[in-house]
């Protein structure tokens, strides 16, 4: 819980840092409540969703690739399939369940994850998004995991792996008399396999690689993706332990553990060669020749900042220790460079698990799914769905919601300056401003829907089927939070919005637990319930209060029956939020305008601009000429001078409207972290969210965000610094000049020696394989500038970095399809 010392400023007029100041919104500004419009599905969906996203990704096709169902038939197919379990129970009549589920989806109030939309009622019937597999420390297990992951990709899923279970490089292998090649070598095997197999026949698979921070190869892991294109089919995260974070704060050494023995690692020659400073050469096996060692300092000295003070020297045979802050600095620098690795709070995920892993080690949490929001057991799956918050603001009359500023003026009895007083106020404000009965109904029906998904899903592996059946884990998430805040007149990232997020999630988790509890009485508890903490709430009072939204564990001495061991998460919504026509997950809006590609020729001269629909509705509600705004924005964007709404004059778009539509890159990183922590406090799983940084953010800024996330209780954190990835896709936008082309050629010559050398390079060959073209930018430095953006490989639209992943706002392309 955030303390009074953690407070952010009040609502504001926006300044350069994006931190709010007082009274930024006038009472005259109209903020219309959002409702699903239209009688038919075609009228309710955007043209992009109806004509492009659904046909391309979700509607069934015949063997010739032709679409053979309509959007209406898609939602009916899913509803009929997921309602099947109701035939066994008394909650709904089957026909009633079909109608209920169909209405939820077609009114855009709830959306299941992509595999459910794609496969429910179809031949595959694989309804889960992501899985975790634990490769054990032997060759058979590793390649069995490769085989199993390939089967998962073919079925449409993604996979996370804990590579810290594998012995480090240089460790002896008794069965062969040789030495181990280490986890990174095997990660490349998984990476190559993933590159050759498309998920469900539609796209390349998504993977997460996790390594605990106490693994002897942790630095090899942390720098593995510093070179663009390496392990390109992986997201990577470092599993941080409480002992490590304590050592960082105390500036002490930290012990590295060999997973083969569970004991401190005995330094091998290969370990010493990699970590020791000043050792670059070693005798070759080929006569008297000398070869270069794989050495951290040779490869990264001068590039990784903040480590020059450390003189690392390890002796072969000694127990391995490294300065904790040395490891920490390398982690921070790599994340600053290109957003990876992220961090996964390993101990925290285990402590907040539904099972006491000390008593039941077979329920250990070792890794997350590819997008990071789901810490999963071995062979566990993600079964996900999302409620649309943007449709839940209560109409107070004249089509507007109840703004917090107005409610605050009418309720002076609360101490708004203290965190406790603000939270008490939010409990009452939520009930005044939100359609609570509708929220409760959506959550409870969503839980039933997802429990049915568990029953109806086929899985590619018997181990997954057994694990899922034993715990019945579901993940009810949300989307549209940013649009909800705008309707309530709250700026994303303000103190009020953070307190509101906390109370909203507390309410959602309470409703979800009540729903699962009711299902347990009707359908039975999940089979492993007696081993879980739910069976003995009094033994785990803190855990129980957080998992129930504040219920008293002493009222449940005989246990709290649950149908599902976990019920909530906040996953990436990607194309599902695009179908629902709302903002993604708990993220701020990414942009109110973006280039939209026209037709197949992404290099064509005509580039239209797509605008956020709710932004246009607010303009019209306030008597602002939306067409004039659009024309001015298009002109600025065509000149490559678009810097968000601040690019538009205040006499065209008033300041208060601009401040409400604060975008991801304008929200201060601290506010990103605090919003995530607010949602995390009463959330069973984790949260997929991106903490966006401006390009000129420093390594210290990244370090502060990671440390703040740890202190506030998040289970993981992903950051992205604008323009920090060197791989960019070349598209010709209006306003690009001959000088831009000359700059590109100069960059290629600087990087490769000549354009011809580039065309024959591995980088170009890899680009051809990916159907992408690469622009190489100068190396990014703190305080520097960048103009390039990564664009969608399928349609050419600039990509967004949000919800812990990458997605295209136009066609729905994403690296984390859930």
C-alpha cells in the first residue's frame, strides 16, 4: 500500500514532465459517457475491426484461405461452444447461457482471449494463450521441452521457460566427461525452433526466458539481447530475489548458486574467463596459437555504464560471489539500452502464490508467460478474458459522468491530503460514479465464462491437461481503464487516478472471488484445493485479505471453497481491445492519432491519419470543429513534426482536453509504476504493462523505476525507452526528404563500410527472412535524439510499446497475441 510520503501532485495543467498541477479541467468541459452504439454488429464495430482485423485473424477460413463466416457467426460460434458445460449445471439453461455470452461479446462488454475467439467451436479447440514448461538439467528433458514447445506453438500458444534450472557454462557433465555449454546455448536452440514454427499456423511463437539472478551465467543472460537480432523470438526477464535486493541496498557481495547442486558455484575456468577483468587471451587447442576469450569486459567495457569501479577477479575453485550492485548496474544498463531484460520478482510471486511452495514444491513458480503477467507452474496455462471498463461510467444526466472534482467539492468530510483519507473517499466515489451492478454482473459472468473455457479447452500436451484440470486457474482482466478515467475527468497518473485504480481492482477481485466461491458450491472446488492456502485462510491472513479484497480470514476457519485457484490478472489486450474499441488493459492511451496505411503499397504516397474515436466525440461534445483539428493534425504529421496534442494550438484544442488525453510517453515513469502497483495490490496474478520513458531518459531514471516497482510490491516490470531499439522498418511517409535518404545511406556505410556490404550482410539476410528492412541508427546515448520508429511488418503503421508488448494499432499485429 502506498504511504503518504509516496504521494503524487494533484490534478494539473500539464507541464513538460507530464506531472499534473491544480485545476486543469473546467466545469464547462463536456465528457460524454461511452456506450456501445448501433443495433447490428457491423454498426457496433469499427470499420477496421469489421473489415480487417476479424477477417484477417479470427473468422474461420476454408482450405483455400477464403473467409467462411461472418462476425456475427464468429461470436455465436464461441458462445455456443463455451456454454456447453451449462448443460451439466443449474446456473443457466443452455440457450440462456448462449444468449448471455453472445450479448456480452457483441455489446463489446467482455472479450475472451484470441485463442478462444479463433478456436472455440472450431477443429483445434485450443483456447489457452500461454504456457510454462520447465526444461530440467539433462539433455533428454531439454529437447523434450523443445518438442513440447513446438507443439504448443502449432496450437496457437506461447511458452515461458526458467533457464536457471540448467547448469552453468563450464560445469562438468559426468555422463560424457565433458563440460556444459550453458543455458544460453540451449536458448538459441529454442529461439531457432520458434522462428520456424508459426503459432496456430498464423505467426511466429512468443517466448519468455527467465533466469534467476543467482545463476552463475546471469551476466551472459542479461547481455544476450544487447545485440539487435539476438534471441529475437524471446522476451527475457531476470528473476530477482529478496536476498539479492537486500545485497544491492547494502552494497554487499552476492552468492551465485549452481542449480545442479543447490550449493554455491565453484568457479570454473570458463566462469573466470568471462567475468575476470583484463583477461582477453587464452591458449588455443590448435598448436601454439592464441584465441580470444568470451569475456564481459572485452565485449562491453566502455559500453555498459557504471561498472568501471568494479575489479572482478575470480579464482578457479573458489565459491562464486559478485558485488550485487555490479550485477544490478549491468541489468539497468541493458534495460536502458533496449528495454530488456525486464524484472520478475521471483520470491514475491512464490510468496503470493495460492500454494505454500515450501510445503508443496511441485507447485513452484519458476517463470512467467511470454508477456509477463502470469507467473505459472510447470505446464500451467493462461485462460484469459477482459471486461470493458470504458462502458461502465454511470450517466449522471445529460450523458455525462460524475467527475471526481465535483464529487470532492460535495464531500468535504474526507482528508484528501492523506493517502488513507483519499482511499476512503474513493470507496464512496467509485459507488457513485460507476455502474456497480453492471460491473458485478460482468465480473461474475466473466468468471463463469472462463471456468467453462477451462472445461472446453483441448490442450496440445497431456501434462498441461492434467495441470489445468487440477487447479482450474483463470485470469479475468480488464481493458478501457484510460477511457474510463477520461470520462470521470481524472488525468492518468495523478494521485486520484492511482487511488481509484486501487479501489477498482479491490472491487473486481472481491466480485471474482465471490463468483468462484459460488461456483465451488455448485460445481465443486478445484481438485488441489485442500493443498492450497484457500483451505486454511487463518494460516495465511495477509495473503487471504489481498486475494479477497479485504475479507476477514477468521470468518473462514473451515476454509474458503474456490472453483479456481486464481481468478484475476491484467493481460495484454492487443487486438481484443481493438475489437472492443477501447484503450488497452490498464495502460494510458498510446496516441490520439497515427498514420494509417492505405492499401497494399505501404510505400505509396497517400498516408491517412486515424484518430481515437472517443477523442473526436469529446471534441464534438464541446463544440470543437473536429474536421479542423484533424486537418491541422494531418498537416503537422505529414511534416514529421507531430509531438502529440501539444503540437496543436490551444485555441483549436483547449488545454483541459489535451491534459485529459495524456498519452503513454507523456505520463511520468513514476506514475506508470504507481498505477501498476495500485492494480497489483489486489490482483491474483501479475500485470502486463509498459513503463514508457522518453528517449533522453537516463540509466538513473530506469534504476529508480525498477527500485520503486520493487518497493511498491509489483511482481514484474517492463520498461521501454522511446527509440532505443536500433532495428527499424523503412517506410516512406509524406514529408520524408532526400536528406533523410542520404542520412540513411551514410548510416549504412558507417555501419558496414558500404551499401553493397550491407546487402551481403547477415543483418540484411535476417531482414529478408523477416520480410523487414533494417535502418541502423547511431548508437543511442543519454540525452540524445531519435526520429526513427519501428513500424508494423504487415501494414507499415508505427508500432506501439504498451501492455508489456508490441502491437500495431491498425491491423492488430502483435508479438503477444492473447
